[in-house]
């Protein structure tokens, strides 16, 4: 992380909340590939942006990330380059909102270091000015030393109805640590437009960013006081393995509603670093640079005379647009969204619709990520299916067999080590191999460069569930 | 064609003009697959609709079709079921507008039958009421017997600026053949909106449909009088083979401008059968049935609250739309159009843009039709390309070789007869075969069911022009 050790607060730990299942960036985000793991702004995923932003402030071994267990391999892959210890990944069997997630992280960090200060950060926010962000965090850390639950408040840039608001009381005098904070009068839910206009015009209101800083000891005291059941349940956890035992009993509740609203020692540190929770496509459009006509047009597109148009694409198709106004287009290989910019919130209705109909487009992309690499379904027809399968260096799929399909593999780059029945052979680039129905097989990349094969499946039934696994390097989904 | 012989006029011939290169239905239409050959309304292509509409009026052997020679195989395939003799297909080496095309047809039909009456019909129009259409044609045929150049005039349904207009003079008394016609005062180019409003409110103006009826002898007299050069050039043509010799010399000119505007014996038969020249996406939208919100939404789409929306798709992707107004979406596997309904004419600008940049999306679809079947490029990457190749029963590709690529073929349905080097073998479904670089090979479907193979090409250069052909059943593009 290119750490400047002088700046690192030795007691500071980051807790990154990466369990979100947000559907509002569909079709780019999917249930099994939510917003925090996809690249929306810049060249890395929102999670990676969030981690990188901490560089120089918190060392990698003090960064904890909590997510749903189904995202484990994706998370692991994404954080590999940051050298965050695998033990710092906390896996929730199911989402229980923010209080249990933060509580669990606090519990496990407290066992390491009773003097820890926690910086709680959502994994999927956008922050423009990183220097100002760090400066605000440093103030918040100082404030937390004075035993406050510190919340970062964002000065409203517009009358947004998409954020919760915080009403402040008074500003403190300059403390012994040379900073000032605001007392908090109350937390407010997402307002009506009328109220949002009133709040955003009034200097006593801030947006609730969901970013918090506190000493673990102070948080635990407040947790015990406000949510004693959750506190007792978390007290039973000694190791990662204990999580799944107590998790089913835990009641979902947000940290705002469960703790912050009841606490007498809240402080707000004002922040003005250019922030968005990226709650929908239009919020993304707002923060990207636009051409003269207010358009944001990515890559392979051609437009005639549109205004306020956004074209985002993850497909390699040409997109041509003519005379549109305030339209957002988000294109992927299997699903296209064309949306009035002012109705972007309704994307969640589309996702609900797909869910009800047992479709797949809300769930996964055509390219399905796996712990060993990925596969992309190119064509699915009666009697055959064509996939491109990519296997990362030194990874291998499970030893498996299929009852209803045969597979033809053509190696198009790299070299495959193929177990077929009782034999093992190497299949070079531009060679092919056939796996008959019922035969045990295993595909492995023995080399240090990626392996890519084209797989043609033939048979009467070609779904993923026709698989028997005998050995697997990845116990969840190999 | 299910002919009712009693209704067939023995001297009547149809001349279907199928050489159009219209770009306004892009991305559904492409330069090599123009509008007349694609299915836009109903279950058959516009050309097939045009032919089927003549059933009971003209026998198949009297239907002539003139098109560009590059469309020959596509045309042949499309008209196969109508039993139109191959000799009735006239191929233009290049488009020269309507007068030479009609003149050529007239010349060749005249040689068969000096007493022929020609019904000239564009291949790509929409006609709603076929009974009325036939009734208008019968009147026009009677009128042509009286030595008129007959034009079918459409009563304007709206002040369209997209059509030419015809101003009539007076109505004739009832003739001996028991019909009435209008004399024509003048032909008018596509008008301004102001003039279009004036014309459409005035009963003396009709739309120029481009549908004509005349005796071949009368047409030839008028051709000789108005376009003597063209007349002389066409006189040199004795057989199909002569066309390519004289064609380069021929000047392009429309039959309206070259003949109709100068002739003293024009008659107009009014027609009111529900007509559109399908000049653009919005004209298609106008004639399709709409839901309560004025939307036309095809197949696999989901909408939240749009109005006046049209979704047309030739891809198998899900299309989700939210809150759009008067938007046309036309989706294909390699190109998407999202267009303000009121700007649909500008699609031609997109096509021009693509042409200038030497793209492919204006030229061909991902599925490329060939005389022997078709192929679809599923993926084109560095070092490999994946295609689905479909070979029609009893057809075969050329005997060929490639200098820079090897090919892996997996048969997924049907059975292939494969020539490889000096050997011939049959490859059954779920078997594969490898064609090394440089080896002469031929793929054939020996059976009466379609053959489908998945082809994985590997090599450093994978363009279509790496092909050497040794034998070919189709001299144009096998």
C-alpha cells in the first residue's frame, strides 16, 4: 500500500463494510457481483478504491473487511494485491444490517487490541478528494480519542432525498487535540423533497455518510447499553468459526437506528471531500466529466444530437444514439437498460421483476467468476453450449464428472493439464481433447500464464447442476 | 402461390424492384442485407410479402424480380418457395435507379410477350388491405389496356414530408371497361411541412406510391421518346449475359423524373389500401398495434412507465426500459440503436459515419448469410475466433485452404462429410475434427437435415480473406 509509516496511527483499524447487495447499478451489478466489486469509477473496483484510499493512514494488516460468505473468493481475489491478511476477512453467513457487522468486527479486533480505534467505511462509496478525506479522518480519530462516537457529516451539495440527514447542535470550542466538533441533535430518515430543500439550505443539517470512527472500547460500551442482546451474542465469539453458530439468532438492525440515535456521546466532524454513496445510475452521471452537451459517452458509441445522455457499456457492441434527452444506457452482453435519468431509482423494480420470474439476469453475468478463474457462456442452444473458460495460473477446477453431457475442449492459449479417467496429459495451445459423458476429469493450469479454452458441451441437459465433484480446492464453489 | 386461375390476367406480369440499399432500418438492415430481405412486419420478409400478395393475380412464372447481383443468393433462397423461375431474376451489376431497372425488365419481358402488361412494384413496401390492393391493381390493369401509363395514387393520411405527391387534373367519365381514372397535372418532389399540410388537406393531391401498371409496348414507346439513349442501350440486350456489357454505360435516372413527368398519357388510379413505404423506424411504429400507453414492445423486454416506446430486437438479450418517451430501440447482437422517434430519419447519418470509418456494422450482420447456409461469429479475440457454421441440406462449401489458421470443428447437430487432404470421412454429431494450417479441406452436408458445427479457429491472422478456393459450387461467394 505504499505506506508512509509516519502518518500511520498505530491504534487505528479500518473496518470496511462490503456485504451490500444493492441492485441499483443493474445490469452492471448483479446479485452475485454487487456494486462494491465492480469498476464504476476509475480503474479499480469501488472496494479497491476504498482500500487504496487508506494508504498512508492504516497499514494493510489493520484493514478488516466484512462481507457475505458467498463473496469470499471474489473478495479474496480483489484484495490480493493489498496484502491484507486472509484472517482479516470476516464472513457473514447472511446480511444482518450494519450493527451486527460492525459489532462482529469490533469484537474480533478488540480481542487483538483493546485500545484500537475503528474507522468504519462502506466499501462502495465515491470520494473525490483523498487528501481532504484523510484530513477529516485524522480529525475524527482525534475526536474518537476523546471517547466520542464520531460520525463524518457531509455538507449537502443539493436537496437530495436519497440520503439520511443529521441535525447538529452546537460547535465545540477547540479541544486540547486542536480540533472542533459538532454535537448532534438528531438523526433524520431520508426526507421528502420539501424537507430536503429545507435541510440543504440550513447549515445545521449534514448528510449521514455512514462513515464512523470510535474507540473499540467506547463502541462496546454503547453496544452493551443500547443492544444488550447483540452484545451478549457477540461475546460468545472467540474465533471466525464461532460466527456461523450465533449468526442465525442475530436480529438485523442498523448502527444508526440501534446505537447512534440513542447515544449521548455522538460528535460530528464536518467533511467536504466530494462524496457520493453511488446510490443509482444518475448519481454516477452527476460526478463524471461531461462533454459540451452534458453527455457522458464511453468508448464505442456514436451519437447524433443527444443531451444529458450517459452511455455505459460492458459489451463490445456498437451503440448508436439519436436525439435523446436525459437518458442513461447501460449495456452488458445479456441485458440492456435504457432509462430516463430522472427515474434511475426504479431500476430496483426491474430487478424485483426479474427475481419474481426466476430469471438469471439479476443474479449473474454471462461471465461467471469462480475461485479458479471464470467462464463465459457464448451460446446456449438446444443440444449444445459454448463457453470460454479461463483458468488462472496454478489453479485447477474440481475433479468432476457429468451425467448428461460430453465436453470438447480446444486450448486457445496457455497449456492445460487434463485428468481424464485414469490418465493425465498436457494439452498444448491449438490442441483439443474430448471428455465423454460420465468420465471423471479435471482441468488444471500448471503454468504461470493464464490458460484459456473453448468448451463445446453437447448433450440433452446442459445446466451447471449436472456435476458431481470428487475433489475440490475450493470448498464453496469449485 | 395458391393461384385462383380465374382471377389471373393472362397478359399481366409483375416486375418487383428489389435492388434497394436503404439504410434507414439500420441496424436491422445492413448494406449486404437490405430492407426488402428482412422480416419487419409479419413472418416473412418484405419481398416475400410482396410476392405473396400477388397470389391469385399473377402466376409465379410471370413474376420478375430485379436486384443487385450481390443479392443473388439471398434472393434465390427467399423466392425458392414461390417457384419463380431462376430465369426471372434479373441482376444489375450496379444500381442505376428505377428507369433502367424497369426498362431492362420491360425489354426482356417484351421479347417473351409483346402484349404483356407490367405491374411494377417496389419489394419493400407495406400494404395492409390485400383485397383492396388487388382491386386497385385490377382497375389499373384495365386502365393500362387503354394505353395509359398508370400510377397508383395513395390518398394522404397525414401531411407527410417523406413522400412525393401527384396533383391530379380531372376525373374521367366511366370508360368502356367500367372504371374511372384521374388525369395527372404534375408530379411534385417531397414537400416542406407547410406544403405537405396544404397538399394533404386538398383532395387533388395523392402520394406517389412508386407502383405502376402499363402495357410493355406503351412503356417502350414512352421510353424511346423520353430517354432515347437508354432505349437504344437496352435494345442491345438479347439475353441476361448482355446486361453486364451495357450496364456501365447507363446513366442513373428515376422513372418518375425520366418518363412520367414528360408523358402525356398518365392516368392515376386512386388507392386506399393502407400503405407505407416503410421509410424509417417511426413509419413502422405507426402501423403496428400499440398497448394502452402507445408502446410497441417485442418479446423479451420489461418496461416501467414508458410512453410511445418501441422495442425491436433481433438479439436474445433482455431489454429493460424505464420512463422513456417516444424512443425507438432496435437491438442486434453487434449494434444497438436508441433513437428519438421524431429523429428516426437521422439513422442514415449513423450509417454514413460507420461507412467513413470503415466499420463493419453498417455492412453485415454477425450472422453472415452464404449460398450454402450461414455463419455467426460468436467471439473474435487475439489468437482465436469462434463461429457457429450452419450448412443447409445437400450443400457444401468450397474446397479451400488457409495459410494462417487452423480450424477445430465440433459437429453439434447433423452429420458432416469432411474432405481433409486426400481423405474423406464422415463426422457424426458430438465428434470433432482438426484441420491444420495449409491443408485443403471441404465441409459438406450430405444429409437432408441441417448440419451445425462449432468452429474454433486458431492462428495469428483470422480474417475471411485468408482463403484459397480450389473448387466452388457458388461462383460468387462460396
